């Protein structure tokens, strides 16, 4: 790997996305520990919602903030 | 809430690994400038979380079929006890105690919808149950949203030797078309008699 300084906006988007994903995954992890309708709902709507949001932020950052590759013709 | 006895250990590990990958990239976003870093970010931010979500959803979906899941709501407690009634005339209890339905998935086996997308429909009903329990007003007494469909009984019994006796054969068309319910008065009408539970002894497996 040859890391170069990341675009600050991209780095911020990655931080937001990563935070949403980690919280969503932790909610999923906790919900899996219980066998109850509320844990199912927590997984579906809270954890799942955060994961979807985190993925969307990442995809948006890829499309909008990632520097274009100058080597591409 | 009951703790799940056999957690999906690999799913737990995968979630933890995903969190570690995410934390690593968030702490050092500069690595995404390289090709390998971009690939790692793609896996960490998209592939792994989506995979964990689907796997977790499947796990929850399967667990929601368990008898203990249905009976985890306090309001269902008498229905759970009705499975242990020591009386063969109670068909729910007889099915449960004689393992005619899997005891671990007793509620789901009889109350699912054996038609296309039946499992999804059953789960949507489950969401309605949760809404009524926590936000709305639960039915009093609890009853089915629609009359019990003979299709759910025939799913297992149709074609079985003990079922195809002259009595059932004579009324087969009416049973198949739901013109005559299996749980009609005079037939198999004792299902979950929760109001008379105190009159019966309780049976439970020694295992």
C-alpha cells in the first residue's frame, strides 16, 4: 500500500459512514443475543436502518467525493 | 427476555471483524488513497455490513419461529400452558406433546400460512401483534384475525392413513374448500381452551 493524504471531505464521509455502520452492527450484535420480538424489531428497524444509512453515505461519498482517476482515458 | 442458548458464533465473529476493519479505515482514512485501501474500504463499508445484515436477518427470522419466541410475550402465557394440558382431546396439546409438530416450533407450524409467501405474511402478522401489544390495544380475548384455514391441517394430514378414514373421506370436499372447518363444534373443537386450564392436570416431558 502507498497511502497518500485523503481528501478531507472523503475522510469525513468515511468517518460518518463508519460510525453509522459500527453502531448498526453493534445493535445487530446485541439484538442477536436475545430471542424476543423487540430484539427482532431493534435489529430490523434500528440496526438495519443504520447499516443502510451507513452504506448509502459511503456510496454517496464514492460517487460525489472520490477524486477522479486521471490515468483513465 | 431469554438469552439465546446457541448464539451464531461465526456471525458474532464476523460482526466484530467488520467493526475492526471499519475502525481501522476510519482511524487511517489515508489508506483509501491506494488501490488496496480502496478495495479494503469497499469490502468493509459495503460487502461485510450487507452480508452481516442478511445473515443476521436470516438468523432472527429463524429464531422467530421458535415456540419460546412466541411465548416470550406475557400475554401468550396461557396459550403456552395450554400446550401442556394432560388431555388428548385438546388438539394443540396432543400435537405438541406427541411431537406431531416440532415442539420447538409448535406455534409457527400450526399458525403459519402454507401458501406462497406464507412465511412473510405470518411475520407481518407478527409485526401487527407487536404493534397491538406495545402501542395499540390487544384483543380481549385473543382470537385469530381470520377463521382457521383447513389448509394448515391438511398440509400434514392429507394423504396420511389415519386421516383417510371413511368419516374424513366423506367430507373431504367440504374440508378442502373450507366449507366445513376441522375445528367445528363436534369435530376437533377443543384447541386452546385457556379459560378452563385450571380444570386440567399439566403434563411436561421428563427430558
